[in-house]
C-alpha cells in the first residue's frame, strides 16, 4: 500500500511539473527556436512562422496583421490631400523571406522579404496629382506586385519581473522597392464624370512608378510601423530563451 501511494505521488509530481512547464511556455508551437544564428536556420524558422503569426495571438495581446485595418489615414501630398477610410491591407501571410541576418553581439537584425500586397477601402481626394485636378471619392484598391523590403532593427535586452530576458526594440529603419508594378483602381476620381475619371485613372496606371513614389510611401510607413510594433508586443510577451537557443552576450 505504501509503495502504491509513493508511486502515485511520483506520477502526480511529474504531471504537475509537466503542466507547470506547459503553462510557462508562452511562445506558440509554430515558433521554432534556432540553435545558432545562421541565416539558413533563421530564414526557415521565420518563413514557417509568418502564416500563423499574422493571424495574431490574442492571449499575448498581439494583433492581427493580415488583414490589418486602416480606420483612417490622411496623406498630405504636394497639392493633393488623400484620406483613406475603412481600409484593409492583405498579403503579408504569403510574404517570402529572402534573408535574415542576426548580429546578437551588436543587437542588430536585418530582415529582407518580398510579397504582393492589396489595399482596399474608401477614399476621398481633393487637389491636384501631376497635371490633373482631383475632386473625388469612392472605392479604392491598390495592388503592389512583388514589393521588396529590407528592415534594419536595433534591439536591446530587458528583464521582466520574473527575471526572464526579453528582446526590446531600440529603433528601426527600412528601405523598399515597389517591385514589378503598382496598380491603382480609384473609382469616381471626378465626381459626376466617369469618362474623365477613367482617363485620369489610365494615366495613373501608365505612370505607376511616378505616382507610387508620391502616393505610396505614407501607406508603407503606416504598415511597417504597425508590423514592427506588433513584433515588439510579441517580444515583450515571450522570453528570449523561447525564441533562440543561443546564450545572450552582454
């Protein structure tokens, strides 16, 4: 009888220990830590995580990234004021990771990727774009094909109240290339004149690169900042040791 009681105590303690470990693990199962900082492993791990990570992690206060919503974004351009309403940006879940560079000793990371993004919503615009006066409002759709980005992130290390290490964000900067093409579909650019609206829209698409340089960067600034802040929330929630199996070098 004593042997049975002792055996059950051992089993019970093992189950408690197992459950405690499960409860303390915060990173989702799709986060696969690398055992080194090689680009090969980091690319594979990052690519594997993206389709699930962009769905958000509600219990860790990490929001959805695909699609993410632009409630209202005003873009003041040279001679033109454009405001997006109720916009949705989709496509991040299918991004292809081209390179990940980790320099832990310098607290520096580089992420390079490319993807197709689609922005849908409503807009109003007043002013002038290139040679044309604009006074319109309606549905808007912008497609970016093969957009390429390079994000440089400088990090720091922090400790939570339990003494666990976490990545922290110091600053970041990014560069981009619009890739193969940007396509605009802005309905009703001229209120009451479909013919004139179609003419200007064709001009915008025929000269997409020039228009995108004027028009697109504020939207990308918004998107990249949202993505970085989302990653920052994830870093705050999940300890360093659950993200990479390489000791911190202070």
